[in-house]
C-alpha cells in the first residue's frame, strides 16, 4: 500500500474563556494592590511574543506588607479546627476543577506549554493536590509527627515557570492544611495563573491574609527569603539560586526545603519492551518542552539494542508536532522565554563543538515566539557538557552501556539526584537497579508519573526535602528533630556505600 500522509487540521482551543485584564496588582491581605513604588512589568505569550498583561512588580516594602498580613492571619488560621481548614481546601479544589478549562488555557498562553498537557496533566494534578491535602487537615495528629503537631508560621514560597500552577499547588496545599499562612512569589515569566488563583481564594471565602501572592523578579524572592518574620522557606528552581537561599537562611531558625535541578538517567536494558520504552523516552524528555526538573535527559541504552532503540526513537520523534500551544494536536509548545531559548541553544552548540552528533527531525518552527525542535545527540560521553549540565529543554543526550554495573555507575555520575527510569522485563533487575540509583524517584517501565500521595524530592544538588504525600506535611510542621528526608538521605548514604 502506498504511504499516505494526512495533515492534521488545526484544532485550536478558544481563548475566549479567559478574561484577561490589561493589568494586575499584587494580592496582599485579600486585596489586589499596586506595588508600593508603582513598578510594573509585562508578561508575554512565548508562542507569539504578544503582551498578555502588565503586572505589579513587588519590592521589599511589598514583601514586608505581605509577610505582615500573613502573620496577622496566622493567629486565627492556625487556631481553626483542622476540619474547618479542610473545608476551605476542598472548596478551592472544587473551584479549580470547575474553572479547569479557563486555567488550562491561561497557563498555555502564559507558559507556552501545550493545552493537551495543561488540560490533561497540570490541572487534574493541581486539583488532586488540594483534595489530597484537604483530607490531611483534620488528621495531622495521625500523620506520625506527634499527637499535636503545630504549624511553623509564615511560609515564604518561591516557584519557577515550568509548572506555574502545579508548583503553586505543591507549595500552598500542604502549608495551609498544616495551619501555616503563605506569601508566594511566582516566576516573572509566568505570573498569571497565580493571580487567577488569588481570585479562587476570594471565591472560596478564604480568610484574608492566609494566601498572599507577590509577582516580581528575583529580588522580591531574595527579600522574601531574608525577611526576619518568615519561618519557613520553600523553593523550587535552579541549583544556583537554591544555594544562595541556603546561604541566606544558614544560621537562622528558618526551616527550608529546596527542590532544584536534575539530570536524570533513563536506562533501557536489552530485554525492555522497546516500543513502550520509546514512548517513555519521548515522554521523559519532550513532555513540557523538556522544562522538567526530573526530565529523563540522559538516555542510557544497552549497546546491543542501541540501533533498534534509536531507529524507533527517531521515527517517533518525526511524528511530534511542534507549534501553537492552544492547538489540541500539539505535542511540543514554545520555549518559555528568549533567555531560556538562548541557554538551550548555547548548550546544544556546545554539544556539537565537543564532538557529539546532533539530530532533529525535519520540522517547521513558527516565525514569532521562542521555539526549539526536538533534538537528540548521539556519541555523547560523560565528560560532555550536554551529559552533565541541565539543559532544561527538548534535548536528549544518548549514552550507551554494556553491563548493569556500568549503567548504575554512569547513571549516578552526576551532581544531581532527582529522578531516574529503568526499562526492563525483569522485576528482580528493577529492584536491584533502583536500590542502587541515587535518585529521589525511580520510575520503572514508565516515566514522569506524578501522584499527590507520593513524596517527590532529591539527593545531592537536586536539593533536600520532600513534597507530596505524608512526607510533604512534615516540611510545614514544627517539632520533628530529624526530618524523614534527612533520615532517608542518611540511610541512602549507608545503603550506597561501596557502590
Ligand atoms: P531560577 O532559580 O532563577 O528561578 C526560580 C524562582 O526563583 C523564580 O521565581 C525566580 O524569580 C526566583 N529567584 C531568582 N533569583 C532569586 C534569588 N536570588 N532569591 C530568591 N528567589 C530568586 O530559575 P530560572 O528561571 O533562572 O531558570 C534557570 C535554570 O534553572 C533553568 O535553565 C533550569 O536549569 C533551572 N530550573 C529548574 C527548575 C526545577 O524545577 N528544578 C525550575 C526552573 C528552572 P524570577 O522568575 O524573577 O527570576
């Protein structure tokens, strides 16, 4: 039969459901307000470079106002019975479900990620997080942290641009369930969903000051971390900023959790179901344009199946559709910012300069906006920058191995330790390899699976602390002498001696 190629007709999701105002203020003490010095900045759609709105840029005085509002609210919020706090969280979860389509479109507009992902992954997980922690609010005494665990106080939370609303949910839901109040700073390139979330808080009747949202730049984040009346700092972002935050809080009584970068190994053994593994490799590195801290950015493939895997992978990559994030058929959307595009481009150039072989399927990129074709590098060695540094884009580095021991050694040869994947038919091999990998999460015969009941976090330069699950509560409760993260890190050290 002759090969026939059918083009996909455009299937754009309407953006009419999102009612964007020309400008937005900071959300402090239940009200939208201008920045004290009146400064604003613009947020653009990375797929078109269109200005979406102007938002207030918080400064130190605004950080202080927000922390004071959160402190005032803490007294009554923390005194509420857990079941009452739970009611608010359930209400927020239900409103997010009701407004899911609006949020999905908004997030695609401001972030550039495909609507298929915001609609089917981000929003369902966001609601699930609030539902999950709503359920914990009246059961804290049974969570294993003593019979009467207490909240910490005011949490300063700083989130990145790759999953804006989902990272907000990971931060706010456990904090509120445990009785803390929060001041949250979204990333400068993706402020809108957090501001719309402020509206959800109002809709849910959440008492004023319990959630405060400060849009702004890194200096606002730094001021929040340094504020003397913040009890807990929760950060997701780059390792570099994470280290700066650790330095700022060192020597203070502030508790801190850091969720930083990663350079995950996705290990494919010769007995793996190849077609399934290829789907997992694609999901691991091209989901969300590769802007994923736990992305499977290093493919470790057993030498004997290298050719078969790469042939299948290239065929599959040739079917990925890059383009309009609001089109329901789009697989890969826009790169979040010009700055991130420049970083990806320069690391890919370094890959070529260092001698790795670059390949990308033929693919037409839109003229306006920030785009990068799905790319893979073969002939990569462990010394190459593209094997060591987090690219945070749709770029896969392929390395090979011959024995399981070599796979483990290469997988662990990184300063990071956030996630890993193992593809093999043998259950015993999965258990044996997973126990030797120094990564907070190990997926077996799947990749990038998330669930609010499951703790997530890293080893080494991927940070410390766990988010999600019962463990995620611990970061917001006083009293635990040694956190379970520290414990697992310590036990991990012991388990891995000699490997
Ligand atoms: P950053 O770590 O700079 O940004 C994360 C958040 O921290 C943003 O809200 C940012 O604000 C804020 N911030 C920046 N500087 C400070 C500071 N000194 N004190 C407190 N908060 C601060 O990440 P980038 O956006 O610059 O991305 C750079 C690289 O980081 C990426 O290429 C990727 O490798 C990695 N990254 C990892 C993520 C992860 O999930 N692990 C997420 C995002 C990035 P602002 O937006 O204004 O800069």
